[in-house]
């Protein structure tokens, strides 16, 4: 049995990402549900998490009492109200604040916190629920100790990369929005599969496993995607014919443009007062 960690974690905002993080940490078997408290205003919507053993609350100030780590998993347009609510209750010495809020720079969070508050910006994705997140951790203005606490936590729920703050917006577009991009690609492949003879449920399973295997080829062998593509495309074959048709329709171009559009949008999500 893995040794469990006694860190008390409070997640403010038990929506998609907050709930996924909580479940991912418990799935790692290093954290227990009863050491994690989750909040949201609509307490009823935390019933399932409550039955899974998590602490739940509608009061952010109550929930952060005794927490070692406070995770902000609130939408950018809602975070200022939460920061004003908890600002005076944060114990700077003993509490680390981890912000998952898209678009909110460290200094914007710090404005509402006591002086010298320890804040680390982190950008994970929803695959955190199954411990397969690509999580980018902002190291700008953070101490080595706080970076280690944060990295140790997010290493339990996927891969981590340490980045300066100027790259967090790029990480948001590529890795957090990226989940939706790859899922849409899988859905499109499955729709193609249905056109050529498979029931939808079989087609999705076949497309998803093919996508998983393709990603694993890159991650395990460390080769460039084109090297793996060369291995699938025989001369005058059906793969190169299909691939070139997709490129004629703008496959690579549309993905690149979509990622750049998300990058632009990610800069305007946090409302300046
Ligand atoms: N989803 C992703 O893939 C992803 C990836 C990276 C980063 N992010 C960022 O992570 C943050 C959360 O995203 P999300 O997708 O989890 O959003 P979400 O599903 O809308 O969750 C936000 C939660 O915050 C709660 N909330 C709002 N005001 C609150 C308050 N005053 N006190 C306590 N809880 C409050 C909401 O519940 P009530 O309405 O019941 O209060 C809601 O459950 C956002 O900043 C997002 O940009 C998301």
C-alpha cells in the first residue's frame, strides 16, 4: 500500500477541473479524500463528491482554515469575488495558493492577497482525473520549496513541465484547450469510421485506441511524428492518399490556426477591474 500524504488541500471551485483534480489525487493513492475539501456555492452539486469521502463546503473562508494548500479552480470572471472573500483569511506562512485560473497572472491574484502571499500558477488539463494531465507550472517569483510542493502534487496526476510565466498562456492553448482539439479529431475520425461501416460506439473505441497508440509511439520512442508517418505510408498506398486529401482540406493549417486563436483569446479572459 502506497504511503499517503498528510497535506490538507482545499479546492475552491468544485467544477470540471476542481473535481477532476480531487479525484486524480485520490486515484494516485497518495492522498485521501478526507484530506481534501472542495467548495462551490451550489452545495447540492457536490453530493457525489461527498459520498466519495471528500469534505465539501459552501464557505470558502471556513474551507481554507487549516489547509496547507489552497487551489483556486474558479472561472476567471468569478475569481475576484472569491479572492476578496478569502484575502484576509489566508495564512501566508503556512498556506500555499495554487491558481488554475486561466488568464489570471500571478500579480493579479496577489493584488487581493496579503503581502508576501505564496502563489503559484499552474495550467493542467482535465485528463488530470485519470492522472494523464500535461501540467505546466509557473516558476516565476516562486521559491524552490513551493515549486517542489507543487511539482510533487501534480506529478501524481500526469506529466509536469516548469515554465516562466510568459509561456503559461501558450501552455493553456496547447495543453489545456488541446484536450478538446484532440477529442474533436477523434470524433471526426469515428464519424469517418461510421461512414465506412462501423457502429458509432465501435468507431469511437477504434479511433480512440488508434490515437492513444499513435501518441504512445511518440512518447515512448521519442521520434519525430513524420518518422512514424513515413512508417505507415507505403508508395501509392491508401494512407498517403488519405493524408494528402486531409492536408488539401487544411488539416495542419486549421489546427495551427485554432491553437493561435485560443492563445489570443486566453489573454482576455481575466477581467481587469
Ligand atoms: N476545464 C479545463 O480544461 C481547464 C483547464 C485549465 C484551466 N482551467 C481553468 O480552471 C478554472 C476552473 O475551470 P472549470 O472548467 O473547472 O470551470 P467550472 O466547471 O465552471 O468550475 C468552476 C466552479 O467554480 C464554482 N464557483 C464559482 N464561484 C464560486 C465561489 N464564489 N465559491 C466557490 N465556488 C465557486 C462553480 O460552482 P457554483 O456555481 O456552484 O459556485 C463551479 O463549479 C477556470 O479558471 C479555467 O479557466 C480549466
